[in-house]
C-alpha cells in the first residue's frame, strides 16, 4: 500500500482544477501540530460520509510546511514530506518520500513497522494525518532561584530569568507514535505546552552549571546564546528528539538577573574592591558617612550633644582618620643611575665605555694605580705625573 506522485510541485496551485475530489488540509497555523485530513470536492469542502476509509485511487494534496502520514488501524503504512499531489494504491509498495527530513525517517518507519506489526485483522480504519513541519515559535518559559557559581565574584548567586524558545517536529513519525496518536480531529500545541515548559525549566539547571564551570559571568549570558542552545539540545535530546521527535531550534532570553539578595551581595563586594585598592576613595566614603552621621545627630530628638557623643565614640573605636586616608602618598622618586666606573673620555672628547672609541678609533688608555696610596687613576688622567689623591709621583 503506497502513494504515487501524480501532480508535481509546479502544478500544485491548479490542483483544484485538475482533481474533482481529494483529501486536503488547509495551511496549519502555529498552534496546530497535527490535523486529520478530510475529503473535499472542487465544488466546496465537505466530509466524506465514510471518512475513515481510503478507497483505491484516492487523491491526497500536500501543502508546503506539511507532511502526511497514512495510517491503517493505528499503524503507519506510508508517508510523504514533499509538496504535491498523490494517489493511494493498495497494491504498491510504500513510497516513503522523506523530503527535507532525509533517510532518518525511513529508519524510524522500519522501527515502528516492527513495533506495530499485526496480522489477520480486517482493514476497517484508514486515516490521513497532516503534520505541521514549520517552526513552532513564541513558546514562553522562565526559571527562578537557580544556583550559579559566578567566576568573577567567586561566590554562588541565585539567578532568575525568562524568555521564549522555538521548536520543530523533527521526526513526525515519532511524534505521531509517541505523542499524539490517532487523534479524532486535531492535536494542538497547548496539549503539551505545560509539559515542555516544565522540562525546559528543569534543563536549565545543568545548562547553567556547565556555563559556570566554563567561567562565564552571569552578565555575559546574552553573548553565549548559541552555546546555550547547543547545551540545551544535548540535555533535551533523549526526551525530546529521540522519544518525541521534537527538537529545540532557538532560545531568546528577555532577561537573566540575580535575585535581590544576590544583587546586594554583588554591590557590597564591588564597593569593597574599590575601597581596598584606593585609600582616597575609602576616605571619601568614610567622610560622606560621617557627614551623614553629623546631620542625623543634629536632628536627634534626644539632643544633638548625645548624638555627637555617640558619633565620636564610634569614630574613635573604629580608629579611622579621614585626613590620613585622603592624604596623597608621595610618589617614589627614581633613584639616580649609578655611574659606570668603566667610562672614559677620549682625546676627541667623546665619553664612552668601549675598549676603542667609536668616534676616532683610539684605544682606551690603561688604568694606572698609585703605588703609594693605591688610588686607581681614571683613564682620562692617565697622562698625569702625580697622584691626585696623595701627591706622590706616579
């Protein structure tokens, strides 16, 4: 039992002129995942009185963004994922037009055929289901109070966030067999929306844990969207792709922020970093705090004197001197470079420390030493006859 293509894509728009009666489904909207097909005539839509029987030579029209599954007694006997017009013939082999899904659909078909194998039953229920193969968008989700070890602050904070994701029915055969089954008319996305949202929230726990291990700061999440989607797909691959035929396409976060308590911790830590590295900043902060304390003391209903006494006691116990903190530390002066004892002045006037003068080529005169006092006579004084230290003749 199989389908034979009889109308190519090029002529699909004229199918109502070519065929008088055929099984058809209008374009599926974003909320409709699977819909049962009904026979209609070119003169107007209408249900076949015996709608659950596909007669020999029945014609089926497939729109873009759809895939049809032919079911007999709950068992998939054929499918096509390619737009066009087809005729059903009971004596032909299944056509299995995979379209954009590739050969993986044939593997799924063979597995399901063995799973639902039966023999001897009379054929009394035949249906055609149209599956929405477009991207299903605008699915909202959120999470809260997820522990996240932030590498920048080296502490655990709690994150909350929300966003939207899109998915696609990547294997319509699995989706039919394991999710929707033989629906009477239509299967809507709202029927699985709550389950998918809960599983998406649960998958965010290991995803955020992996990003934390990679050292990603919480405020850099928006830069890691592609990596996040990749990790999410891996987390959901078993329960979504392999069991239900669904695959995450995109994820967009509207916001990812720490909770209020974590924000206070981060703010305190950032302030302590600023003040520990700059005494002037710390002095300005303490000075501002003391000024605020003085204003509060002046407004003290129990007396300004008591207020100022308390402020002074707090200042003395803390041993904080604002003037000392605000004083700029003197900059270290560079040490003068030590003179090179091997420098000498050539007869041409050039000062150098090489063996030969690069200006005139003269050789550095040998250094003499006074035999009386041991004074080492500089090279430029080599022509002196008396020691400049003790006056003895050299």
